[in-house]
């Protein structure tokens, strides 16, 4: 018989089982943990490996300020308007381990090889430089007691204490100490300050543009002695046109303006990058700028860069082709300048100081010319000088007078208060004792339809349209109550043509104009003849283009094409993109209504009583247009003359009349101080309009002849010349 197990033995068995269970549980837990670790490592390597590798490369690979050429700007015919000029430059690249002492030593030795202008050295630069050269004297500027006083509050951090010490030290550098620098030390400081202004691993230009061949060669020969110093080619922007709309660039010294710093730093720019400062250069900065080189810095265990490899070469910016015709632009600039000086001689032109002329393709919005000129008196000679004011075509606005009457008639159609061909009586009107009449009809009663009203510029016809839009009823010598919503209805109708709203041009700083605020009934009548709200010259050409093309409001555009960088600056690079036609809206008028107002614009030039009936006599093309005058007040450059009464002259149109290919607008603000006499200025306006269109069509004809296909005789002559050249070469050999 088996003996019963003792209690001790049973306890031992239970203990062994318990230990075995715990061991198994421990091994299983270890297995799970190792499995999770292996799974995590696999996930990091396989799934996230590429992402982390790229993240590491982002930290190791950096964009550097290699001076890549900016994109060229061409006109529509392929003529270079803005190019790049190569120039010698000396740069310095510091690393994260570079000390101020290292840079000061290099600046000292570099000053023996190059001359550096000291004009940019500031008082602050001198203070910092004095402290760097005299560390012991600088330290003595703040006593131990003052240091204890600063740090007695235990809540002040070490950084704040040091910041306060630095402030006190800098403030206590005396004028005598600041003026103790020799010319040589100031030159060293001028070099040193440029070296300090760059980021680590990003080349900073020390000197550019005025580096002599001797300086360039001397530094190039001794590059091994100057760690971080390099000689390279920088680029300077050169313009072959005076047009201000091309814009300007910041210099390497200016870098990115403080007001735009955050915007550009977020787009991988550096503080000292040159950017477009205004207009076209600014608007298309992203296309023109080019791409910086990307380099990878290989470091040793101490973090010192031992090698730099180029990951991606820098790329020049895109070349941009403008819609503008530089030959047309230059001719019109000369024309406008000549006429502006000519008009200024009239004794009634005391306020005249500017004029504008815009031409645009009404079908696609391509701006062909954007001309603005301003008169400025030379202080020394006392003579008037003509300055470019092209940007004023879309940044300044004026009362434009009767040129808006085409929009008024179309607004009458769309609001249902006027029908095509409707006749009205043009007669002097008296509203609460105030007389209103048309210039061509001072006393009588003349029946006019919509075509004649436009051709003869009937104010009364437009007044009656406005009264109907304002739901008023005219009673002679009585007040004229109206629904003030009529202002909104008329303004909205005008806006559909582009009047009083931004045109959408691809240039910054566009101005929409100033709307009138007086809602008295008489002002609604003034509104209908262009003497209430103000409009820009560019808005006028967009408005008349909308009529010319059959009702589509097209955004004006200055950029025509984006191309690959040209290899030689003469042959255009491959076409990357052609800018699209941007139709902003369509007006609320039928083709019949649009054609009717075109007849009225045709009457202006060819009708027996048209306001511009003699402008295009003998021209080989036809045109349609609208003249305008507006009583205004001076708000130009001379503030002492603000508020003086004057007259604005305007003119809009398109040609050919039956198949428009060019629309135009001319605005001459403050043309005369005599509201009843502006004959000289009116003649000049007609000559501007006629000459500008003649110039456009003459250029078109000349280019058609140049690009015409060769005749059979021309091909034979060319082949004969080629054979003669071959024979000559053979004989010479």
C-alpha cells in the first residue's frame, strides 16, 4: 500500500508548479515584448523608413544662396525687356561651429586683398565691433554690484541677465571710443558685418558688382587660406525699357523687406534674397526667381563639415513673355510725351500734369500698351520733364464724362426702361430751378434715338434714362423725387462692364476708384453722364472691350507666355504655358442691343454731327468710339492747388469697327482750368487717338510684309545667292 503524501511534500509540489507557471508566464511575456519590438522595428524600417530618410535629408540637405539667373522678360515680339548682367562677387559661408574670432580673423586678412565701402556701417555695428576688440574694457563697463543687483531676483533667467548686461555694455561705449577706429579697422568691420549677416551654410555676398578683376583674381588665388570664402558670379538686373510696370528688385543689401519677411521665409527664402519689389517683378516672383542649389553637408563626429556635395544644381527662373508690344509702347510713349508738353504751353493748362493711353485686344484681354506720363518741374532748370507713370493707368481714377454713356444706354435696355431705337426729346430741363441740357442743344427741342444720342452725346437722353431707372417722374421746375436704389441699379450695371470695380489685371496695387456718396436726385443724373464715380483708364478700356467683343468682360493680362530659360537670351526657350483668357462675366444685354450701341459709336466718327466726325478721315480702317469731357476738381501732385475747377478729357473706342482687334482708352485729367474753352487740348486728344491707331495698323502691315511667304522669284534669287557663296568658298579653298 502507498503511503499517504505528507503535507510538506504536497506544498513542495504546489510550489514547483507555481514557479513553473510564473516562469512560463515570464518567458511568454518576454516573447510578446520581443515580438512587439521586432514588429515596431520592422514597421519603422519598412513602412516609415523612406519617410524618416527624407526627414533626415531635409536636415542635412539645405538650399543655398547660389546666385542663379532670374528669368528674362520679353515683349510679345521676342524683344528682351529685362535681362541679367553677370558680375564678379565674393561670398562667405559660415558653419554652425564658426566663431566670431574666426570670422574676424578672415575679415582682417581679406581686407588686405579687397576694398570695402564703409558707408553701411552703423553706430550699432561700431559698438559691437568695439566690444569684440576690447573684451576686458567692455566687461568693466558693468560693475560687480550692478551684476548682483540684476540677478538678485531669483526669477530672472540667465538669458535675461545676459541680455541686460549686453544692453548696458553697449550703451556705455563712449563716442570717443566709437571714433577711435582707424580707416583700416572700419574696412575690416564693413567686411565682418556682411559675413555675420548670413545663415550657417548659406553663402552671404560680401562684395558684388564693383569687384575689380584684380580683387577677384587675388582672392581666387588664395581661397585655400580663407575657409568659407569663395569667388563666384552674381547677377544684376538690367532693363531695356523705362516702363515702371516692369517693376523693380530689392538689392542683396536690402534683401527681403521686413513687411514681407514672414511670407517669404515660409517659402524657403533667406533674409538676404533679392525679390521683386513692385509690379510685374513682384507679381510673378515665384516664376522669375529660379531654384537654389541643394547641397548636402557631410560632417565628422565633432559636427565639422568635411565635405559638401551638390544634390541638385540651381536652375534659372522661367522666362516670361509679355502681351505688350514694345515698339508700339515706345511709339505711343513718345506721342503722349510730345502732346503733353504741347498742351502744357496753353495758358489754360496750369493744372495739367498727366495723361494716359491704354490699348488692349478686346477678345483675349492681352494688354498691348500701357502708357502713362506725368509732368514734373526740374528744380534747377525750371523746365517741365516727362516721367513714366504707366502704373497710374490702374492705380489712379478720374471722372470720365460722356464716355460712360454707352454703358448708360445698355443699362437702360437691361433695366427695361429703354427699347432699341427708342426716341426721346432732347430739350433743356429744369429741376427745382437747376438747368440741365445737352451741349449741342441749348434751347430747342430735338427728337433723337439711341444711336443719335450716343453719336451727338445727348446729356438729356441719358438724364431721362436715369430718371426711369430711379423710378422718378420729371416735372419742369419741380423737385425730382427718386428711389435711391437707382444708384445701386446703375452702379451694378456699370460694374458688369468693369467700371468702378477691379479689372483683374495681373499686377499688384490695382485701384477700384471712388464711388460718389451723395444720393440727391440730381447726382443720379450726373452719374449717368460720367460725373459722379471715378474710374481708372484701365477700367475704361476693359469696359469698351466688353462692348467690342459682344458682351464678355475679359480680365486684362500682361503675361502672355511662360517659357523655359533661353540659352542665349535671343532665341526663346520652349513654351511651357500660354495664359488663358479669363472671362469674368457676361453683361445682361442681347446681341441686338450691343449692335445698336456700336452703331451709335460708329456715328461718333462717321455721322454728320458726330462728336468725333473728322478724326479718321482718309484712314484705311474703320473705328467706333465715344468722346467725353467731365467737369472735375484738381487732386494731383500739387496740394496747394487741391479743389481747383478743371476739365477732364477722355476718349474710348475700338477698331476695325466691324471686327474689333484693338480697343483703346485715352484719359487726360485736369486738361483745362477753363470749363468753357479747351479747344487746344481737344485737338491734341484727337491727334493722340488718330496717331495711336495709325501706329498700330502701320506696325501690323509692316510685320505682315516681313513675315510674308517668299514668292517664286525670291526663292530663285536666294538659291542663286547661295550657289554663288558655295562657288566662292570652293575657289578660296
